[in-house]
C-alpha cells in the first residue's frame, strides 16, 4: 500500500512542469476575468477605458469610502497585479519547480511537500503588500481632488506629469537595472538565494516579488495617470513589463521606455 502511494506521488511529480504551468495559466486567466468583469466594483470596465491621452476631464464627484470599499479596492489592485505580473514571473516559477523537483529526487527535500506553491504564494503576497500601499495612495489622491473616484484617473496635469517624469527617470536609473537583472536572470537569482523546504520557498517567492516590485513599481504607478481600470493602460503596461523581462535586449527596451516617458511628461505639463 505504501509502495503504491509512493509510486502515485512520483507519477504526479514527473508531470510537475505541466501541473505548474496549468496552475499559472489558471491563476492568470481567472485574474484577468475578474478584472475585466469590474473586479467587484460594480462598475463597467468599458466606461473606465479610453484611448484618449491625457484622459478626458470629467466632473469631480468624490465621496467618502465605506468600509467595504477599501476591501474592494484592495482586491481590485491585487487582481490586477496578479494578472499583469504573473506572466513575466512564469519563467522563474517554472525554473524553481524544476530545481525543486531535482532536490526531491536527490533526497534534499521531502517528496510530500509542494514547494512551488509556497514560492508562488510568497510572490503574490509581495504584490498584496504593494496593492495595500497603492490603495492608500489612491484614497489620498481622491481626497485632495487629484483623482476621479469613478473614472479612477488623474484630473491634474501636474500629477500626471510628475508620475510620468518619475517613471521615466526611474527607468533610466541604476536601481532599475539591478532589479531588472534579477528578474531576467532566474538561474543566478536561485543560485544566490536558494533555501530548502516550504519556508525557504516562501522566502524565495517573497524575495523575487520584492525584486519585481523594485523593477516595476514606477510603471504600475502610471495606472494613476491613464486610469486604474483603463484596459488600454493595463494591457499596455503588461506588455512593456513582459518585453522588459523576457524579450532580448530588455535593458535597452527599459531605456527607450524611460526616454519616451520623460518626453511624454514634458508634453503633458506643457499642455
């Protein structure tokens, strides 16, 4: 009986790459569906989506947030981060699954644990922390009249220009290069930060998530400019992040993006 159970576990683990890939696809698809359905806000994503830039100025009608609205906003931001960031993290997660499987074969890790799930949990938890900060920033900008509560985009050219300029300069900074290198070099990252067991996997996921936040926080802040629930901006930023992290010459792409953002900031401020 014990032998049969062991054999069954080994058969499952041999397919771990397909299982992990299927799980990631499920997470990404569910997150995108949740976002496109309004992320629990009860509002139409189509109404909050525009190709115009800067977005049109609409009458301001901000209201106090009920207690449950804070939770809705947090879930909305977290779902967006999961949808936008998980595709670019997939190579790292798949590589970790392969390394963890090898460690299990060599007896360095118990066969019964599923370390990749802990790695993904750590990664998504880091973006939950980022989402918490983003919600606080959103509330503050609404309270001082710089963002529209319903449209969820900037109403002030100085705010938009400042965020675009900050994002552009950060794209050109050494810190961006350091964080992007960690995201683009999964083998080096794992060799430097490897830890055994579920707790080690959780720590690794958190660490990788922090590098990703360091790489992309300024780009994510641009959602305040174009619209937090503006699908055009969500898809556009997701594409930029994916190209930077996976495509060849990602560092050069980041620099080109930074230059474009600085020029766009000047354009916006100049009116």
